[in-house]
RNA sequence: GGCCCCAUCGUCUAAUGGUUAGGACAUCAGGUUUUCAUCCUGGUAACAGGGGUUCAAUUCCCCUUGGGGUCACCA
C-alpha cells in the first residue's frame, strides 16, 4: 500500500505551530514510508478568504523543510465534485434539502439551550412534502443539503487512541452543501481524501468528535475508510488549547523573532512524541527514521518557551560565525544596523554562546556600536575605590597606547599584556579587570575585558577608557 | 450541560506487574571566572484519590476527582 498523507489547512494567512506539528508528522510518516505528502487548501469558507495566504503557506512550509510532493489542491476549484457527491446522497435518500432560515436555526438552538435539550437540527425539512420541496426549489429559495444520519452507533479506530464508539444520536444532520453551493468541511474532506487516495489522516484532536460524520459518509459513498490519527493538542501554560491570546502561535512569528526553522521542527516534533527519551536534539533525517505513529502521546502538551529558548541556543552554537551572520542579516537590516563586517564578526565570535535568537545578535551589535550612559560608580570594583580605578585607567591608557595593532588583533596577546601589568604591579585581578571591563562595556555584565579590547580595537578601546577617566574626576 | 478524550517531577517525556521511577528544560547549590554567558559537579522535585484483580500494582479493571476537546450554512 502506497502511503499518502496530507496537510489540509484553511488559508488563514499564517501557519499555527499546532499545524506545523501536524504537517511535520504527516510529512515524516510519508517520507519514512516512501509515500506521498499532499498539500490541500481548504478554502470553502468564502467569508474567511485571505488574499495571498496560499503563497505564504507554501513559502513557510518550504522554509520549514516540509515541501509538499503534490498540490496544492484547492477546494474552491473543485466545487462540481462536491455537488455531484451531495446529489448522489440526495438521490439515495441519505441526504435532504433544508430550507430553514438562519433565524429559525438560531431560535431552535436557543430553545434547545434553554431546555437543555441536545443541540441538534430538528429535521423539520425532512418532512416537507414533495410538491412543497419542488416548488421551493423552482422558486429558487435558498437551501442547503443535509446529511441524514442513520440510527445506530458508529465505531472507528484511531491509531493513537484505539477504538472509539459514538452513538449516532449524538451526531447532528450536518450541512453538506451550503446555500452558496460550497461544501462544508465534512463533505469536502471525505470526498477529497478519497479522491486523492489519502491513506492516513493525521490531524488535530479537535476533529475527533466529527469522525463519525465522516465514517458515515465514507460508508454511504462506499469509500474505503482511511486510518485516522488524532494528535493531542498543543497547550497554553494554563492547559487550554494554544491560542493567540496567550502569546505567539504562528510559525512566522517565531521565525521573525529569530528562532531557527530546525529548532522549531525539533521542538515541535518532541511535543507529544519522543523517539528515544535519552536525547533532545534530533536531525531531520533521524526524525524521519525514528518517527512512530504508535508512540505518539495521548495527552496534550504545553508549549514551553523556556525549552524552546534553550534549544535554539543549542542549534545556534552548532553554527559557524559566518553562518550566524548570514542568518542574522535580515534582523540587522530590519533594525537598520550598519556595522563594519569585521567588527560584527568579532562581536559574533564572542557573543555566540550567549545568543538565544538571531534577533539577539542584532541587539548586541547595536549595544557595541554605541556606548550607553552608565553610573560612574559602576566603574569601581567592590574591593577598591575611585582613586584606585582612576590610577589603573591612567596606567592602562598608557600601556595600551603603546601596543601594536598586531597585538590588538590577538586576544591571547592582549590578555598577556594586561595580565603582565597586573603581575608586575602585584595588583588584584578584580582591581584592574573589573574597571577595565566596565569602562569598555558600560555594563555590569559583559564578556571579559580581553575580549572587549579585541572586539573594539585600539582606537575605540582608548576612547572608552578615556571617557571613564573623565567620569571619575 | 450532553457526548468524547486524557491523567508520571513546575514543563516536555521514558520505563516497568517486582526499578533507588530514568532523561531533558526550568529551578537551587557548588566549581571555573573580575562580572555575565558557556562549561563541569551535585541537589530539590512526579506515578491525582479510592476501590478491586494479583504473591506483588505507577503499570490491568472500575469509580471519583481534575483537565481538555466538541456540540455552526468555520475549518
């Protein structure tokens, strides 16, 4: 059996991280089984069309390394197929016309809510006479086609949860074809998955309660029932379904913040699944190898930003300075940071292990470019005083002034020079290094002074120390 | 509320009818360091509760509790 999976988002204009995982698992499974991964756009809601959404989606999927093998299939271009199927059901008596107005349905629902009755369509239109029906159709009255749910129970097997049985009494006479002639999700998904020979439907847990409708449709059409795998939800910290209100949900948001595609893939892959449990970092090919539908968890997983940060740092550290600078370029441009390439390279070299996101490099570059105002008291080492700091600054100024540019280009030589000064004067490290570092960085916390001297070079270093001296007067 | 699903450290997870219940993130402590970060070492921290089944249950069954999802001419 040739495995076919599909990713079938509605074109909202962005890719939800939950959808990313759905797409990822579908992709991994297809690749592992040497099957096909299809992209299908479920754009049957005309009220929610977003221009450019399809292109954006494909672009994001591609940057995430999940390009579809086939598609995109666009449901709005396949309306005739759905209509045909709806009418086939009509003829068999498995579906019926409904002329109820929105107002009536709303009133019905309100009444059911008030009396705590099950919220279902009351089948009023199932019983309209043949003549009345024909008259209404002839008069072009707005109508929909509803599925006539048969009596009995529906059982299906979910690859993750096992058998699930639902009484058909719980299932509503779902609208199949809307007034505007577009299908609803339920009709379109069944028709398309069959038409595209989809073998494994991998999607979010929120769909599980509508599977009976689909199974009933499969049976009515005489279609082979595919395998279902409903993924546990990705959750907010409060355990509710991951939502915009509680932070970013779009993959594009995370990319824009400077998280790497491979981080996002790795992170999201481990939400609800762990191939070996003794490791957190997996290469994409390993995920393909190790992916196992039966090992997917049943319960929802909280999206933990702290772990995402850690993981992005890990991935960043595997990259070279040149790679990071290339990746960070869009961020620098966006922040309008114009910086000498050599200077940036040195900054990146030193800051590399401190970066969480690519955005961080841009932020740091800005900080190195311009010394911000600081409290002069910061220049003074906790075990010393202003006079001591001043004395060292003056000495260091003279010392550094006489150093060659070659020495300034070498971190270890720079360190040796300063250490020698400390040694010869029998000073304490902190008395010299703290003020020097503080003067160079203007911050309480920063890389060490040797690294800072190296980053800034002679001219800027002297300038900053000089500035510190002026502050101590 | 009806229906459906779920339940191991704060979080992501592993394992097992008999284990000191393992790992990672976070957190705490220590080491390295002038500070920060990195790195290293160590610590705190979990089987929701109650019944069964069993020689033995975290593991199997039931109930309770808790959480979530879903109940549209949206997907």
